[in-house]
């Protein structure tokens, strides 16, 4: 008998959904049956993704969101739950980076990275988490079958890499944030886990892999290859499902062995 995971009836809120891993996560969760809320600043790209998901038989909704704006976070989550229903799954995926030596990082550079990767991720999870907690304790109406929060960190949060020190620091903070949330919220049926992807080929970096620098990096990898966004599909669906009920506070490297 085939083994399958069905997310029908679940509502998933995905930040950074306009491209890259976020877009792939959205399509994957929709194909597993979840209603997906696509959140990002780039609304036109979200609309294109919604059309793709709808064409594949999925259920997608678009919400504009800048995760560095605290009021916008509260408004977006409230609007999502009003329009679609109680959020069962959060994929906390928004992230930015810069490439520079530590001695060249300015206060603006630092804030640019940490405001999105750490502060934004924290307050999105907090807002969704508050609503999950309210339903779990009976303080808010609505059915509650447990919550799932997946923070998208990076193998750079586990292994320091040159030229992206501030980014490494921010993703290490996301990892510790994941463990703290798992510790405090696990008793209420909210499982919080982190995925640490390695190098993944997306539309943002695709051309880089064809350059001399990109080829040099590939040759440094254990199996001399980069991953594809769909390589994380099975892991993401599992963490979003009831089958992950015994997995909480996990930090899972999906990097083809690069961090070993």
C-alpha cells in the first residue's frame, strides 16, 4: 500500500512566497491539499503563482506583507484568517542576505539582514502562535487540531561561511528561536521545527552556478552538485502534517552533507 500525506482542510501561511523556495513550498503544500496563503511584498508575482496553483487544482490566496512592518504582520495574519480560516501551518520563509566582509558591514547592512531574517521571522511566528495558543486554550473560537511552524533557517546557521557572516549570525538566531518556541509552545500542541537548506538552485542564483566562481563552489561540495527546490518537498510536507507530532524543536539539515 502506498504511503501518502494529506493536508486537506489545513490552512498554510507562507512568507517569502513570491519566488524560490517559498514559491515551491506553496505549490507543494497546495498539491498536498492545503489551502495556501501566499505572503510577500511582490504582489504581482504572488498573483502569477496563485494562477499557477489554481491551474493545478489548488487553493491559493494572496496577501501583501512586508515582514519588517509589525503592524502589517498583524493586519496580514488577521486578514488571512478572516478570508481563508484559522492558520494551522506557518512556513516562515522570508529572508535576505548580503555578500561582504565583516569589517565592511554597516549598521544599515546589519539592520537590513536582521530586521527580515530575525525580527520579522520572530514577529510573524509570534502573531500566528498567539492565535494558535488562543484556540488551544479555548480563549478563541474555532477548531484546533494542533499547529505547525516551520522556520526556514540555513546550513549557514550551522556552519560559518566567508563573506556572509552577518547572514550566518541571523540564521543561527532563527535556530535558537525555533528551539525556544518549541520549548514554550510544544505543550499546547504547536510543533516548531527548522529546516536548514544547503545550496539550492533557484531563479535568483541560477546564473551564478554557470560562472567560474559558481563552478568552484560546486566542486567544493561533497557530491559536487546543488539541490533543487523540490528536493525539500517531502521534508516540508512531513513537518506540516500530523505525522510529525513527535518532532518538535528539531533542526534538520537538508544540505547534501555539506555541513557534516
